[in-house]
C-alpha cells in the first residue's frame, strides 16, 4: 500500500537547501541525491514536485528556479569574447594540423583551453560572445573557405530522380523504396533523403507526396498504398474466367490473376478479409465462391474426439515430461496437426468436438493438470499446514523465494503470497506470507524492526573502534553482534527519530557529542590568520607553499588543505570570503598564482627574445625552457598565450610568427610559396659560381633568407609550398638543365 507523501512548502525546501550549502559548500541540484534532513526525500523528487505542483506546491517551477529567486543567481564564469578572425585562425590551424576542416563534432579546439567546436558553432548560430549570429560553422566555412556544406545540398529535378530510379531498376531488378540506402549514381544522396524532399517539397522539387507516388505517377512502379478499388462482381468475373480456362475455381494459393497481373488471389483474399480496396471485410475468397457460385469450402480438417486429443497429450507427456499447451507446435503423435489448431477447434466447437472448451480446461478436467485460469480457493488452515511441513523438512520458515510447495499440485510460495496480497483465492486482501508467519507462527516481520537506544549504539561503536581502529561511518556495513542491522540503518533511525530514538540527530553528530570524534559536517570555524600560520609552518618545513593536494595539516585535528580550500572558496566555516588558497597566499605572502598571472605585452616578449639572441646567438623556440629574469615564465607559455590571446595578448599569433614579423626570423611553419622558375634560377646561379649543379646536401642558398637545397628537395617530393608532389631536385635538374650523368 502506498502512503501519501507529506506536504512541502518552498520555505521548508529553502531551509534544507541552506543546510545543504552550509554542510557541503554547494547549493543542491536535482542530482544531489538524498536530502540529509529527511532521508525519505531526494532532491530529484523535490524538483519534480515543484514542477508538477504536487505535495502542496504551486507547480510550474523547479529547484534551480526557486534557488535563483530566493538565494540569487549562480555565479558562472563568463565566456571571453571572440572575433570572426580568431575563429578562422583556429579553423586554419585545425586544417593545417589534421588535413580536414573542423565540424561542430570535432571536439576541443587544439591549443585553446576551454574552447570546443560545438561551443564555437553555438556562438556563431546564436550571436553570442560578440559574434554576428545566424551563421553556423559549416555555413561560415562554405562562405569563407569554399568548403562544401553537407547541410546545403544542390537542387534536384523530377527528371533526375526518375533517371536514378531507372538506373537502380536496371542494376537490381527492382525500383527503389525509401529504405534502399544510398543512391549509387549520386554519392552523398540517399533514397530516404529524396523521399523527405519529395514529401516536403525541398531542394527545388514539387511536393509529390512520396517516392512511391512519384514512381506510380510516371508509370514506373505500382503504389501499394493507392491500389485501385475492387468489387465482388469483378472478382467473380475473374474467378469465372479462371474456372473456364483451368477447370478449377481459384483459391488464395492460385498465384497471379490473369486479368490483373499485378494482383494475386492471395492479395485479393487478404483485402476481402481485412476490408479495404472497396470490400466490407470479414469475407474470404472461399466464402464468396461458396455463397455466389455454390463452390464447397475446402476441408478444415478431419473430425476429432476428446479421447484422441487426450491420447496425443499422454504421448506428449511421456516423450517430453510435460503436458502440452496451445503453443507447443506440432503434435508428436500426429505430425499433420498442431496443438494451436486443436485448441482453436476446442474453443469454437469445430471438427465434431461439441461444446466449446480449451486444451488447458480439458487437461485439468481429465488429467488433473493445474489450470492457472481456474485455481482452487485457499484457506489459512491449508497454508499453515504447508508452512509447518516446510519448517519440519528444512528447519527454516518459507519465503516468497522458496519455490514450489511439495505435495500441492504446482503451488508456489510466490503464488500464495500474491493470492494473500490480492485476496483473489479466499484469504486477504492486504495480507502476505510474512504477515501470516508473524501472526500465527510468531516469526518477526522483516519490517517490524526492534527498538534501539543511544547507549546500545555507543556500545556497538566502541566495539567497532577497538576491532578496526576507526570509528564507524554510514557506509561501514553490518554491525557485528547485531543481527540484520547496519550502520546506515542506525544513521537513518537517528535522523528520522524512528525505532525509539530522538529525532534530528545522526551517527556523526552522536559520535561527536559523546565520543569527541571529528564530524566533517560540523567542523569548527577558521580564520585567515590561522590558515596563514599553517601555511608558514608548511613552507618552513618543505621549502614550498601548500596547495589543495598537500594532504593533512599537522596539529590541526584532522584538517587538510583540501578542506581549507573548500572553506575559502565557499565562504563557509566563518570565513565569509570567496577566494582560493592560491589567491590568499598571493595576497598575503606574495606567492605567484598561476591562475592569475600578470599581463604580457609584445615589447616585453621581444625584449626577452633579444636578450636570448644576444646571449646564445639564436632566436628562442617554444621548447627553450625558462626565461631568465621573467619570474618563472617559459617560452612555451609565451607561445601558448600568443596563440590563445591570453594575458592581454591578441589571439591568432605565435612565437615564430611574432619573431618573423618584428625581427625578420624565418618561420618554418609559414614558408613562402615556390615556383619551378625560381628554383632553376637559384640552380643556375649556383652553377655559374661553382661550375657544378647543386645537390640536396649542398647546404644553404645564398640570398634567400634561410632556404636550403634540402628543404627545396623536400617540398618537391611532398608537394608542399605550391609544388606538385613526386618530384625531386635531381629529377627537376635532369628534366630542365640536363647536367652531367651522375648528378
């Protein structure tokens, strides 16, 4: 029996939400699990009640809406603005790295923290983050990079669709349907997509309804959904001609109708039975010929007798060990018969069987087989006799999982329990096997739990601590020495005030009050001065400042740096602030905060690069490590900030691009295009000066800003920098300059 849930109020829900926030540091959501203050409720159930207007609530709201109205909106980190130029720079970098243009399902944007192509597509569509809007990523690529948009397909014509259908028919022998898959003659097209375009009138096609209607209209294929209407007289005329021609009257197995080749006698019989194509229904071809042409109906089977059916059933029982039923398929003693046909004959009284019955009723009447549709009534006295016999035989009390009852003709304990619960077979309703055992045999009901006391719970907790070295928690499992009782059940009883305990407590609170055990849900207040003192002691011992992953704090009664971080961020435990441990140390101890680094400028980066070049004779790369006198900055971080536009820099650049622009350094990632004419000019100049032709190992090419014959050879081989692939320096010179053999 379902008991009505207690009514709720928005004020009570907000009280629980405040307690949840105070305990965990987070506001609850509908996925936050059980409500700590009332174990019988979950935040999901409360959200549904707010939305559906049940349990006394007005409805049409949600948990998130109520929290926003009563406690203010959640603080989300705003997304930084982006420009079309930045997005297209990401697109080009993606294509350069992967060889493919990105789609909205391409995952995170490489090298840009927190960005994904799905978010970029959404911002382009809805006009967020200073983007113009009304333009998806696919459309933007189609417009600015001439990439084919899979969602914008070319217009079609009826003539083109029919041409593809004829080609499909020549290839397969059948005309296509909407499930025929891809169109072989048009890559990227499917017959399902063409059907949708025909139905809605898209892609320049007139709304023709469907592919089947189009093929039928142009005499390509018969449309089964719009077959011509028939009359009984027309069918009889076809039957007469069939009889004159063959000497036999047609049946549903006679194949195609000669006067209508696209029809068969089986289809006509089906249409007459179900009542479409102009027929009234509930009539067959055989019935029509019997009524209008006096053609006798085919034999429906030889006569049967009750004795014959029982003999077949006995044979089935001996062969299989089970009695047959209507779904047992072929009769073993009569292969031409089926148990389904025999049951139908018994049910309507055909084939000489007389009054209607069923196979199950027949076996129950003559063979004593249990018939589930006609079970005998039960009595409490009979049930108790079966219980006592089970107890005597197994030394245990039965349950709903104890299986079949010995000597009861197929009864099971589960069926007995269902009958007691519903009252369908005598005793009951609203009782059960467990209730009867408790009433008549003094066996404790599983839901009738014994009373508990505070002293008893503390005694169990002391034993648990002596045995394991730890105080028990809600998930500590069964209680040793207490049968069928767990620490989770004890915690629930303390919270709800059931089983004789006072309401409003919990297992952590009880152990905190009576055994001075640290309760993570009721921690003492903190101060900034205390946290900084712990941080100074940590730095003095380890020569580094603590982080949230630094573990426990010595001498702090079980405190750890992760808990300190949570308290600082949520403003709990008396701190009333919203900052991280790193921000606190940066503010009061001057520690570098990696999440709040100072801004960078292009002049400052160039100054570092000039110093590096003066010291080493080389220009820096992103893998060259820490930058001296920069406060732990690295060239890799500088490159990442230039790419992503972080720390005050404009996005879309990089360290090689910056040095190429401002210092003329050769950027190997953005080399100029080459031509055959230019390469041959360099080769001729080399030949004039040295009287020999260059090879790929010859080295640098003078006056080219860093080009080498090896890079020229690589570009010719791979087809990069505007060159056609498959060439080489030697092949080019042999073709255009014919040097001496052996070059």
